[in-house]
C-alpha cells in the first residue's frame, strides 16, 4: 500500500518517540510555533499513520516480540493518545472504524468516557457509544442529560449566552460552556440518541427509568433546568407508562416480569450501566407514585407478596375439587362428611386454608415475603414485650438476663438494617440513602438509640452491683423509658401489609413533619417575644409569669385554650386588686398573642398540612408503601438472611456451605402416606433452577421457621377447628335428620295403594278441599274423594311420627358427629398425623439438609468431576485442553472467546472476554419482552408521537395491520434480522394454531350444548306425553 514519504527515512522506534513527544507537548499546551518544522496538522497525520500501521500488524512496524507484544504496544499508544487529551484523534479513529477490537477493551472505553466528560465533548461520548456499542454508565448519562439541559436552557432563554463563559462546574466535573457549545451537538440530537438507545438496547424499561432519574436529579440540582426539562421529563414518563401498558397487554408471566423489573440478581450487587438498572429501585429512589400505581405493578406486587411457588401450589380454588392444590381441601372433606355449611362455614374455610398452608405449603410460604413478614412480626412482638417488662419492672429478678437478651435484640436489628443496606445499595456508606425514607430513618435512629442505652446498662451492671436499686433514679432510666414512643411508633411500618390504607397516612404524616418543623421556628420567635414582655411586666404580680420559661409554658397553654383574663385583676403578692391600666394592658397583650398565634399561625399550619394531603395520590401511596415492604422481605428471601436477633444465630453457622438443591418427590414419604417435607412438588418444579433451595447454612432460616412459626400456625389451625366444633356437630345432625326424614317419607308413601297403579302426591289443607270440590263434578268423584281423605289421614300420621323421632335421631346423630369430628378427623387425622408426625418429619428433613446434605453434595461433585476428567483424558489426545488439566485449560478457553475478526492472540483480560461473550449472547437472544415494534407502539402512545415522523429509524405507523418487510436492519439487543423474522414467523404460526384450537374447542362446546338441548327437549316431550296419558286416564276414571 501507499506509504507517506516521511515514514521512509525513519524507523519505528524513532517515529514512536517523536509521536509520543508530540502528544506530550499537545497535552502541555505547546503552541504551533514551538512544535518545530512540522505543523500540528502534519503531526496529526503522522500520529494517525503510526497508530494505523501499528494496529494493522504491518511488517515494518512489527517488533521482535511477536503479534501479542505488537497488539499490547498498539493499546499503549491509544492509551497515550487518550491521556494526552487529543479527542480529535480519538474521534477520527472511532469514525474510521480502526481498532474496533482494541476500543472494545473496557479500560480504554472508560478512558475515552472520562476524556469526553472532562473536555465537555458530547459528540465524543455519542461516537463512543455508537462505534463500540458500549452501554451507558450512570456518569455518562448524567453528563449527557446535563448537556441536554444546558442546550434547552439556552434555547428557551433560561441562561444568557454571556453567562456560559464563566465555566461553572457541573455534577460530572464538566465546564458548562464546553458542554453547551462543543461540536454543535444539538439538544434534539441528544434526545433522539437517548430514545434510539431505549429502542435498540436491552432492557428498555430499565433504560427509560434511568433517564427519568437522571432528568429528575438534574432538575433538583439546577432550579433553572426545571422549566426547560419538565416537558422532557413528562415525555419519558409517558413512555414508561406506555411500555407498562404494552407489557400488560402481552400478559407477561411472573418470572419474566421479575427479570424485567430486577435485571440483575441481588447477589450481583448494584448495576453499573443504565441497562441493568432496576425499574423498581429507580422508582423507590425517585418516589415515582405514578409508576407504582400502574395495574401491572399492582399485579406484580400482589403476586410476589404471596410467592410464586405458593401461587402454583394453591392454583385450584374450586370447593368441589379434591386435590392437594385446593386450599379448601379439608373443608371439602368435612362437607362431604356432613360437617360443612352452616353459620360457621367462613371460619371453617379459614381453618382449612391455614391447615393446607402448614401441611402442604409450609416451605413455599416461608420462601415468600409474606412468610418472612410473619416471622419478623412475631420477633417484633417478642421485642416489644421484652421492652415493656424492662420499662415497667427494671429491678425485677432476672433483669440482668433480660437486659442481655434485649441487647441481643438491638444488635440483631442493627445487623439486619446494615445487611439490607449492604445488599441493596452495594456499600455500607450508602446508609444515608436508606435513611431518605422518614420511617426508615426512624427505625435506624430508634435501634441505634436502644443499642447505646442497652450497652450502657450492661456496663453499669458490670461496674456496680447495686445498680438495680439505683437504676430508677439515673438518667439512663429516663432515656430508656423516653424511647418508648419511638419503639411503638415504628410498629406502624410493620402493620402496612395488613392495613393497606395505612400507607398513605404514614406518607402524609412523614411529609407533614417537615412542615411542622418549618413552622416551629417562627412560632418560637413569636412565643419568645411575648414571653419576654410578660415576664418583664408581670413577674412579681401575676401567677404564671414569674420566669421566662414559666411565661413560655403559660402562653403555650393559652394557645391551646387554657387561659383566663381574670389572672390580671389580682396581685399575687399582696392579694389586692391590680391597677386598671395594668389589667387592661395584660388582657390586650394576651388578646394580641391569641390572635397572632392561635388564629393566624395555627390556621396557617393547618392549611399547609391540608395541602400535603392529596386524596388523588392515596392509591399510589398505598401501592408504593406495599411495594417497599414486599421488596424488603423479598430481599430477605433471595439473600437467605433473617430478622434480628435470629440473624445472630445464623452468623454462627458461617462454616457451613450452602449448596443449592433441587426440589424432588420423596418416594419414601409417599410410601408411608406422609406429605413431602418440601411440600407438594409439581412436575414443572422438579430440577427447575428457578425453584431451587439452599442447603447447609441456607437451610437454617427454614429450620428456625419450623421451630417457631410452624407450631404457632398449627396451633392456630387446631384452635379454629375446635371453635367450629359445636356448629359442625349441629350441621352434621341437621344433615342426618334431613336424610332420615326423606327416607321416612319415602317409606310412608310406599305403603299407600293407588288405583290403576297411579301415585298422587300428598295433598292437605286448602288444596285438598278444592280438589274434593272439583272432583264432585266428574265421574268417579266419590272414589277419588275417599282416596284423598285417606292420604290426608296418612299425612297427619307421618308428621306425628316424624316429630316423635326427630329428637332421638338428632341426639344420636350429634353423638356420632361429635365422635367423628373430635376423634377421627380432629385427633387422629388432623392433630396426630398431619400436625405432629408431619412436623417431626419436616424437622428431621431440615436437619438433614442443613448438616448432612452439604458435605454429600461436595463429595458427589468432586467424585463426578474426577470421573469426567478421567473419561476426557481417555478420549482426548496428547496436548489437548482436556489433557492439560483444568487450570491450564481456563486461559485457553478464554482465549477462544476473542472475536473472530481479530488475528492472533487477543489482548483482552479474562473478565473482559467473559463480558464480550455475555454481550454476544444477549445480542443473539431474540426473545425480548419488548421488541422494537412494541417500543414503536409505546412511542406512538407517548408524548414522543409528534417527533416520530422526523426519526428515520422509527416505525411511524406502529398500529398498521401490514407487517414490516422481513429484511430489517440488525438491532443491538435483539440479534440479526433473520432471527427476528424467524421468531416472528414462529410466533405467528403459534398464534394461528392457538386460535384454531380455541375455535375448535368452541365448536365442540357449542355442539355439546346443542346436543344437551336436544336431549332436554326429548325429555320434555316424553314428560308431556306421560302427563297427557295420565290426564286421559284420570278423566276416564
């Protein structure tokens, strides 16, 4: 190829030294005159050719160390260019497409991103994202949004053009003037880039919520940006709602929706790019009530609160079904035996559901947020009871032991809070983000205060043996008792899942506290002024104003209505009447104070507080608080940690591993007619990683649940069963009597002889008299009348016999029902077998999973690994990866992950190659929950609809019934056009097949209904014919 003349006379090392010196001079700000014979443009051309030739492995530039060293040298050169701050050269290389593999290195990408932010160059940032398909970090997004905000402000006149010359620093450390004016990147270009990024990259909902958070933070940090960025904020809010509507229309199942709302597992830590941002976490941070009040989020929160596995195990809600998936299985059995129904049917159904929960679904219930909340509530009740005992009886016997237990509770509560902060926010230093919520801040402060007080109490116990007798007189007792208000108030947060309407009240109360705090300062100023006046004038003559503090207390009571004008009429020292002018002055001052404080300030405070209460946001606030509670306990489920103080016991088992174990059916328990210890296992749960449980240390929380909560639930079920005893026995006796009476009537009817074999129903009363009168006008009326008289006599005999038999039959049935209900169903079936035996079986199985299974799993894993290596060594040739061993093969396997375009060994590290592999797999995955067509429909329904016509990459007619051509350009998140088209064809065929099946089922159902109607008509025809024949026979008689 063509080689410039200046490269012929220089070797590689000399040219490299000159270029590096030029880069350093440029970075140091050397002028063009000081660069020597070459101008800046010549040096730029020289640097471009050096880097290009070095990157293309030219023979003239290749060193003696081989391709790997040359590639490393190329990477070093590009790093030097970036460090020198030459963004023009970096843009040239990115635009030309050179070194695309080298620019995929995360280190170089981070350096280019840092350079773009430091130089305030949004064009470089956009070019980097487009050329390398790097995902936006939160810092890069903040920079782009800030630049966008400055453009919007300048265009709308929020900031003057001359104000941009002062170089104020932005949140990302970028000069505002450079960010606003660099390279002519308009605000429309940034907006279009962000929308296109949402459309093409993975996790569009996460990206949209991250952009919303960045715009919100920009508005909070810069008040001038509010007017310019609020319309853009509303656009992305409408886009987020439209995306949720698309998901709601697609009827996404719970696992996919969970992966969409939480793209990263909680164990992976916090997200590093906006594509992995959790929409739920972003909504929690920004207090987005509108997002949380969506129907899709309501359904998701309700389902997660119950638990996916528990929903699957209780999917049958039919009372007539006899299945272990029916929560009313016990009620179905009791109703079949005659005990169901009656006034206590509701209580009996609740008892049946609780019994089904403990017997068949205890493990699934514990691994749900609702189960963890119940365990936390029980521990909290124990904590409150212990606190009450220590406050009421601090010197009772055994108080030292109680104080030690209370100290363990407080330590466990603080450990629970820190564990939550660590796993939700990534680091403990982010505890301030946890305290942003007022109720979380109250919980943190209360537990920290109790921890300090309980630790101080234990120190006093150790230092003084007589502390029990003196404790009531010490300040520690006052502080400990004063914390009772905070201890009981924090209980309100725990009750939110039970009383959903409490959520808006707590949110409104927390918002009102800030308003009250703002009101305190002006009130204290006014109160201090009037207290000073009254103390100076009436300190020696009027009761209640002897000192400044006493005057403040008196005036505060007057504000609440406790005042008297007669106090200024008598002198307290002499008992004589006050001078008239002193009395009038005091009364006037008091009236002025009441008008200013009680009328003006207090009503102003009420108006401010009423303004904080917004009934239209009550539903969103309720759903928001419920989602916060569900997220808190769902994190406990996923991280397998416990509430305090049980988490302290959990920490003692750090030496136990926690391998995963899959759900399996236990054939031994089935042979013994016992319930599976893990509960009912459906076919789709067997060997399914989504339903895997943790053994070893991860089994300890479930073991504690079986020891504490499970017996309480079982006793509650037994107690509800006992409460239903009298109603169930009465219902059983009533059912027995009803059955006996039907048989009695049938036997009485069988004894009667009817003429011509005809049978007439018993007639009595007015109907019999009318029948006798009517029969006298026909032939044979006398004979038929005698038959009616006989049947009337038999009816009275049957009624008398039934009344005589009802009492003994009912008593006998009640006795039999009592034996069956108490002994058979209650003691043997429900208490002994399905409560005690099943509980002991579950305890033993849990101990096995905690202490034995981990070591067996480790042994089996090591043995299988040895067997695999042995088989591979026999089949593999010498020098292959399998023959080299595990450690030697890892680096080679990582080396195989380099892109196909590169020649020779790759310069990427192992983690970089794994990230590239992850990106490639995500790119080839066509199963996006929100594809480009869904996003186009959402854009058309959002406030971006007017701008879609100006975007060439956007489908401007997403609702058109015509399909797009199959050959579309590849997207960055959904793979190539071929896979997308194939997936669309398969989806269309599946939908057509499903529609045909549904149509066939409908036709079969219609055919069955028609046949049933024909059968009914035939039965009706036969019935009419029989009626006509009987009438003819009666007429003949």
